[in-house]
C-alpha cells in the first residue's frame, strides 16, 4: 500500500499569492487603460467644442451681440458635455462646481465686451499771462526780436520810457513798447515804478584855467544851472502826465467805433479824447469842431506825447476828426474805417491836417 503524499502547504501558499498578485496587476492595467481612454475622449470633445467656438466667432464678427450669444451657447454646451463626462467618471465633482465655472466664464466675457475705451484727458488750459507797466532804467535799451543778444534789433528805448511787460524768459523780458513794437529786452533794466528809475546827474564842465575876472563865471554858471533845473522839473512833470495819458488811452484799444458813443461799449473820435483827458481832470470839448480853440497851438515839428491832433475829414474847412499823439510819429484815435480804436502812423494818415493843440501844462 502506497503511502499518501504530504501536501506542501508553503509551496501552495506561495503559488496562490503569486496568482493573486498577477490577477491584481492585470486588473489595475485594465482600469488604467479605461481611465486613459475616457480622458482622451473628453479632451477630444473639448477640443472640438473650442474649434466650433472659434469658427462661430470668425463667422459672426459683424455682430457683437450674435458673437457673444454663440460663444455663451458653445460654452454651455461644453460645460454640459464636461459635466456629463466628469459626472460619469468622477461622482465626487458636483454640478454646483460646474455651474460656478460657467458663471465665471460668462462674467469674464461680459466684462471684456463692456470695458469702455479710456477717454482722452482734457487739455490743461494755459495760465493767462497778465501784463504790467514797467519803466526803463537805462540810457539806451535795445529791443530784440528774440531773447538773444544776436537777434535782430527792432528798436531802442530810453531811460524813463514805459513798456508793457508780460513775462521773463531767462534774463530777457518780453515787452511791447508804446509804439506797439514787440520784442525782448534785458529784464534787469526794467523797474516797477518811475520812482525807481535812476536819475542821471550831469556834471558841470571843469572851469577853464584862463578866465577873465570880470566875467564872474561862478555866478553865471549857478544862474544858468538854476534855470535849467527849473525847466527840467516842469518838463519832467509834463512828460510824466503825458506818459500816463498815453498809457490810459491805450487801454481803449479795440473799443468799437460808434458815432456819438462815449463809453468803452462804443465811442467816436471826440468821445475818446474827452474821456481820456477827463480821467486826469482835464476838460476838453465833446465835439471835434470845438477843439480848434482849446489849449495852446503847437506846430507839427514841436508836437509831443499827449497833444491833440486835428483833421478836416469833411473837406469843408472845419475840424471833423481828432486823435491823441503818443510819440514816435504815432497817434491813437477812434477810426470809423477800421471800426474800432487803433494806433496809426501820422505820416500815413492822408486826411487834411489842421494842426495840434496842447492842454497838458
């Protein structure tokens, strides 16, 4: 009788474990392949959807509203497809999460479509430059076309002359002279008032060595000097008043011409002279014809600033037009042909000249 064989339990257990291990490995490969296949399918689906969206956008460029609607519809379809695929593969992802993604996408598209273009900033207005009156504090001051010493010389002005000052450019000041010449002068030679203008002291010539005792040179020099100083004081006061009258008259430049007008809303020639001199307490007629008998008669070669000029514009031997001489061959008047108050060269005015009268003392 054969002896029964003994079962080798250790070998049996090892064999069973080996089979279980191989079975588990095969199952894991199967599951991994299925997941990969599903993911590939889902990626292909999304890519097809995006391609469809791009095609829709290209075909509907002319209508922004239709483009937005098509895009949102495509996104909803994509999200729906993705939700079905994801829900089937992974039940842990809820529909709430998918709805949130859809909402965020729609909001982003809406913001991109509604963002307005930034408005161009309004230009900053340039500050207005106010003019002031200044005085020349130099014996001779050159007026240049540009703020450089090599620029073209326009004219020259002298000590005590008034100018209209606007601004300083470096060491130069932009000004207008009383003869309406625009240009630049060195700013250091301008002062704010006539009191700050340096007075030039003229020294008497040294006495000659050979003089006769009976001539009494010292007494003659003193008497002559006193007379000259008295004349200079009178002339200086008159010139100062004339400068102020001319400066005030220029504030009327551009006022409309109006026959019988007597204000800055409109004026005629005699209305201008009447108001200018009245401003300084000097009474002159309101009618141009009455100017022939006022003040002192002045020859044309001796006229100076502030003198009243007269013309026969009606060709009847009477005064029909008046103006105010402002120096340098120029005068200011209310011109009916120009339609406003202007300055003009005396030599270019072709009306019959009837003389000048001086009312400044």
